[in-house]
């Protein structure tokens, strides 16, 4: 309950901030009026989950107008109608008619209408969008005999597929010989063409059973895609014999990969529904990849998923998998599908007829989306579901990767092996392993702190040594210490410079260290001489000696280079640099 309250509170906070930004952006500087588009309010609800009733309350507290744009019957332009929050109509100068005041119920209906328009607009954009394609594809698409019939929903193999066209490079050809690669169009095929995030099927072509004992033709199908409406293209490599236009072949999908892809695709729908239930209805798909060995899902959300949220999503998806719920598919018109409450999936291409995938829950439909991909018959076929990563890919967009079936089982088994191996190496039980690892981490941190302290004591203890220029020298009346900080990291070298500067009280400290094929330098000067010997100037003269550069302030500067073998030369030269600056 507490987790639900925290998530709802976060949604309200983000939603209110976005609503305030929208109101501010809707201010007309000339008239001083605030006219808020209902389409933008629908986007707030759709993207950030801002509750409609909360928007109504906020807008009713100010003298705001709402611009509700509708498409009239006589032409295609969007025409605005204006409303205000309340129960009475008013006449206001500047408008020909009275401005209707909306009740909360009417306000909700306006937002829901705009939400449907948004979803329909997404579909129209996806349907209209097309990529530049090969001239050969364009020519094939114009022919009536190249419209491939897709048989992949009911079978993974057909024995009487006719070769309608062959392409090699950019040109149509009449045949492909053994060893050649090309593209193939069949009159009907069980191969699913890449679409809606689902990758294209792979498999093989061979001589049909009726020709057994004759030609031993064989070709591998390495990808399947649809560059134009109704045109399914198979990318192939001929392994044996020759393939000619007009031949009849047996087309067989790689069943193992198809089944794995089906599991991941249905799991994607379950995960989408689970995300909306756990995180909020602002979650909207922004892209996906459905492959045999993983699924990837991009969605709108404003913060990283917590461990508890990930577990809740996994639990919800696996709950529906264990219930073995039937996966139902119905074909209907796009408008009918949208009216039924089905959601449109990003990247899917839609025609006049669409397939609607439904998965029932305990009391109601758990998932209902438009999708032309291939799916399992029942959720139990998925087997297992496991999220493997959650990351940000853009502002307000996150990406989840997950696995199912055998891949999920193998991951669990690998985790078991790792746990058992670590527990055996530490001579403890798996139940005691977390406590032991935590204790060892604390001991390691303590040991590292002690080692750092010891190195610092050693470094500061040798400051008075007379070897390698370690002791301070008198340069024109100024004490100068230039030495190598052996065994210290960058933070340790800075700490040592503080200690040495405090020890000499007035003067200059130059320290250098080697590490990872580089040389690092730090220069410190006491306040009383920082104007005469600016640390930034010293480092600018020193760094080129080790093949680099540096800079900083008058009292502290840092630099380095990629020639650590010249560090001793640079430290020795520092005395002359200080002497020159002192004049």
C-alpha cells in the first residue's frame, strides 16, 4: 500500500508540474487570456498519467478557456470550439456564441475524445509512412501476381509454394545458381516478414515431396521483410542445385526460432499491460524488438524502475503465464478495433483490417492491442519471464530488456551455478552468503583505508630524504619541494600536497606520479607567494616536458602527459622554473 501511495504521489507531482507548464505556455501575451488546448491535456493524461479529475479541479480555480479542436463534416481542417469550466454558459466579447461551461463529466468526455484522436493519428502516421525502396520492389509491387499470401498464422510449412520472382542485387533475374545470394518472392509463404518490432522468420527452401528422387534443391532463408504493401521478400542463399522463376518449392520456417519469437512477442504484450498497471496509464510504447533470444521494449516513463517495481512487473507477467490464459486473435476494421478499446502498437503497419490480440485476466481483459505478429496459443507456452535490464535511452523514455522460456530458465540456472560456486569458495551456505559478502565488503573497505593511510605515512615520512630531490631546497629565499609521490592515487597526491605545504608553511610544492602509462603533476603555492609564483604558470611550463599540458589557479594547478619516463626530468626542472619566475 505504501509503495502504491509513493508511486501515485510521484505521478501527481510530475503531472501537476506539467499542467502548470502547459497553463503558462497557453498564455496569450497580447490579450492576457489563457486558452488551454484539450488535445494537450489529453497528452498529459496519456504521457504522464495526470488524472483527469485533478486537471478539472486545477483549471476550475482559474479563469481559463479550453480550446477543443474537432474535425467538421464539410472539410478536413481542425476547427476550435471554446469552453470554460463550470455549469453555466456565458457570453463573452470576441466570441460569436456563448461559451459553454463544462461539468466534470463533460470535461472528461472531451479529454477522452481527444485521446482517441491521438491514438488514431498515430495509426494514420504509421500507415502513411514509407521508406524509399528499390526500383525492383516498386515494379514487383505493381504486379498482381506478386502479392504473397501469408500462411504463417496457421502453419510453419507449405509444400506447394511457387517462385514468382527472383532478385539479385537491384535487378530481377530468372534464376539463382548454387552459392549465389538473392531475394525471392513466393505466391504464398509461411515466413513472417519483419514488422511491428518482430524480426523476420528464417528457415529453408527445398524440393517439394512430390519431386523426391529428382532434383535435390536446397536454399537457406536468412531474413524475411516486406518493402511494400502485400510484397513479402525472402533473402536467400542457394546451397544446392538451381532455383528458377516458376519452380515449386517447399518452404519451411525454423520452428524453434519461430516458437521462441512467439513467446517473446506475447510476453511483450503482457509486460506492456503490467507496466501500465504497476507504473500508471501514462506508460506508452515507444518502440520494440522481438527476437528469438530476447525482447526489448521502449516506453514513456520519467524515472528509473525501482527493484520492487521490477519484481512487481515480473510477478504480474509470470502470474498470467502460470494461469495459462488463452490468447485470442480477432480480425476487424481499424475503427471498430479502436472503439473496442484496443491499443495501437508503435511501429506496426495497419491496413483497413487489423488483428486484435486479447488476453483475459481474472475479472476483465488484461491486455488488448492491435498486432499482426505471431503469438502463442496460451500464455502458459511462454514458460518463464525475466527482466534483464532497465535503462534510459532519452529524456522521459526508458528501455527494458527481458527473456522468456528456455533463455529465462538458463539464466536462472546460471545464477544458481554462480551462487553455489561463490558459497563453496567462501565455505558458507547460500542463506548466509549475503551476510558474509556484506561483511567481507566492509573488511575490504577498512583494509583499503588502512593501506591508503600507510602509504600516506610512508610518503610524508620520506619528505626529508635527501635522495631524488625529495628534500626542500632554498630557491632565491623560497622553500621548494619537488618529488615523486610513489604508490599514491590522484586523491592521495592531493592530500600529500596539503600535508607538505602545511609543513613548509611558506613555499612551493610540486608532486608527480606515474600510472596507466601517464604522468600526473600537481603544483601548490602558499598564499604569500602565489602572485610571484603562480601555480598555473608553473604547471604550464612543466606539463610539456612530460608530453602534455595543464592549468589552474595561482595557489593550485594540475596537469599531465603521456611520457611518464620524463617525470624525474620535469621534477628537477621545476626548481629552475620557480627561480625564473622569482626573477
